[in-house]
C-alpha cells in the first residue's frame, strides 16, 4: 500500500535532515511542509510523480512510497 512522505534534504551536504509522514495524499504532505516552512512554496512535479520545492538550503521532496509487508498482496495476516 502506498504511503506519502515528505523528505527535507540539506542541499550543500546532501544529508536528509527531516522526514514527515506518512500522509494519505500528496496534497496533505505538501500542506504539512508549508506549515513547517512557514511560507508558500512553488512545487514542481517530476516525471516520477514526486513533487519538489526548494527553500534554500533545503530541498523538499514529496513522494509516494510502497511499503512492503513481506506478504503477497491480498493475503490476510490474521486469517
């Protein structure tokens, strides 16, 4: 099942400094980033479906991640 996360990367060092999520939608994740940053950001959609916005020295990436449960799809862990 996909979950949406927002990741902040320090541009000069490439170090991931913060991760927010999981969120239910890309919109909810972008809204959370705006609250953290304290100002409106201009989001650019990437060919991968992720959204990126820069507030130097931080690059924010909002993307869906597929979380693996280790079980085949459609199987019930309680059944």
